[in-house]
C-alpha cells in the first residue's frame, strides 16, 4: 500500500483504522490548533461535491443562500432560555479586540484597554443572529415564507475530538426559514428531512432511518427535532442530519411579527436544519474497507482513473497518446477522469494509491492490450477485475458500470443494516445485544419518560436515536421500567 504500512484492520481496532484512513487517504490532518483539522484538497473535493449537490437540492425547493456574521452578541443567546442552556458550555467567547507588544519585548499580549463592552460569541449556530436580522425583513404576510440557507463554519468547544466526526470548528450548512403558520413550518421541517434522506441514500449511498428525537434529545429551543440516522460498520449509529420545528420561540425572543391577511399582528413560525462535514465521517465508516476508501460514484471526485503501463520509450508514446484520447472521450461523456501519467511512480504503487482513495473504477492499459484492443477494468467496491474490449460501446459500458457500483454500494450498506437490526422485549435481551461486537439498531419499548431514558443511557451507554416516522403503534411494556408503552423506539450506541 502507498504511504507506508497497511492500515490497521477494522477488526483489530476500528477507531484506529478510521483515524489512519482519514490521514493516509489525504482527507484531513490534525492542525496546530487543538481540536481543529486541516481538510486537505482530496477531502475538500469530496465536501465540494456534497455542497454542490445539496445546494442545488435546496434551490430546487425554493431556498436561496445568504451569509450572516461569525460573531454573536452575548445578550442574544440569553433571549431564548433553552437555546442558551443548550449551547452555553460549548461557546468560544471573544473578550478583547486588540493585541499589544509584550512589555518584555517577547511577542504579544492582550491589550487590557481593548476589552469589549459586550463579549461576542463565535457562532455555535446562527438562530439568534439570524432572527435578530429577520425582524427587519419581515413586516407582512407578503414577506413570507422566507427560505434562506447559509454555508458557513461554526465553533463548538469539544473536549474529545475526532476528525470529521467531532471537531471544535467544522463546516456546515444551516437553513433558517420563517412562515405564516405552524402547519407551513412543520411541512418545511419535514420536507427538508426528506431532502437530507434523499441525499444520504442517492448520493452518499447510506441507507437512513428518518425519525423524531425525544424531548431530551431535541435541539435547544426546538419544539420538534427530526433526524436521519445511519448505521456504521462497527454497529454504532451516526446522526447524519437534523431538521427542527422551532415554533414561535425565536420569533418571540426577537420580536419578529407580521401583519396577516386580516391585518392582525402575529409572531412568525420558524424552522432550522443542517448537515455538516460529519457526513464525511459517515461516508467513510459506512462503506470503506481495510484497503481504504470506497466512494460512491456520484460523489467521487474522480469516478475513473487510468493507469498507463509501459517499459520502453517507444511504448510510452504509443500508450500515453491512446490513454489521453480515451480520457478525453470519457470526460466528454460526463465521467470525471484522472489520467495518472506520473512516470516517477510504478503502476503497482498507483494501483494501491487509487485503491486507498476509493476511486470506483480503475483502468490499466499497456502496449499489448492496445494491440489486442483490450483494457483491464477493476472495480473498487468488489475488488474484481476483468479484461474488456476497448470498442465503440466501451464508454457507455463504463457509465452503466458506475450506476451499478452506486447501486451495489447502497444495497450492501442496506443489507448490513437489516442484518444488524433487532427487536427485543426484555432488559436482559437488550443488554445482551449491546454486548455483541456489532450491536446495531435495537427496536424496543420505552415508557416515554426522560427518567427512564437517562437511566438506560447511564447503565448501557445506549441512547434513543429516534422515534421512527411511520413506526406503527404497538402496545407493550417498557424494557426497563415495565410500564406501559405504545410503540417501539430505536436504540443504539452512537457517535
């Protein structure tokens, strides 16, 4: 394998496998700032693909982009009680606006005379600054709905960090919408949950469960939080996106009213929703293997890599001319192609490198192949390869193969989830399932109380990931308390 020794296997040490893969596949590395990461060009190219596809999905549903300040006056967070309580322990605070030369001449220190009149919070999320702005934008029902999205960075001061999954600073998008009725706001929150689920399944090839969070797990300041949950290969859940129905909480906190059609003043109704670079972690842990990344073709920066093989100079010119022509034809057909003509590295090194980086299809071609009108085609997902005819139908076959790989990756992840989803009816069964190497999703009865939810987490580290949407009513008894339950909820250990 390129870049040193092989990866630690998933079976040996799953967290170490993940950390090594992030670094060796050139996705990201730790920065000099504790808890923060540098996203490297290849990792950022994947994020850019996510951004481009999601951004178009937002625009197709009527949303527009804007940008709001990084800094939030501290008093803003005090206006919505649940919100400030939910984020207070994670906030980074700016107290001064200037540095000065150190009196001893060694470096700089904070200028004590430059203390801010009011401290500024580095945004952990933007509800407060955005709703303070919306008060100036909304006066009438004619100004509604207001459908705005922001691509930005946020800061949440984390004690334990892991690249992409949980970092002090991360990238995300956050939608913030305003509506004339609660029904419209709820419809918006549910619509955006559907957008996230469609994106996760059709682009990331990650099957997800859509559901509602319990009251304990709701976003700070929300009346309802909707989520999508994916199952990672180690049997833990990962929350891949959330959409919140905020009711009138933030409108009341920032006095955002509108005149309705009867010219009566009402507070507006709100939603917010977001996904982040955590999706990169979900992508890695859902599909990748002990040799490296496995990328869905829809998302891969390069869908196909061509590795020319030659030994003599006369062979080199022949092969490079042909593969350059092939690469141009593939690109013209809409396939994202990388022609690896770097002659400082051997073909074997290149094979390992592109396998590590998860490119869906690898083509290898030498002078003998060209003479016979043949080319070697290797699939990253199945690790299979075959020699195919390099004829007039080849490019169309590659397009179909990319579709097949996308479907295959999704189906493999879906089968894994189904094989690792269980239903239990007792506390003993529940604990036994959690002790398995791959605990998975567990559907069990819960009495609906926060007290029981907290006790289950304290004793097992498992949480209620969601109350699945469309989950049928089913009379039963709580696995922990023995009290009546009206339906099963989904438990799991989680990231």
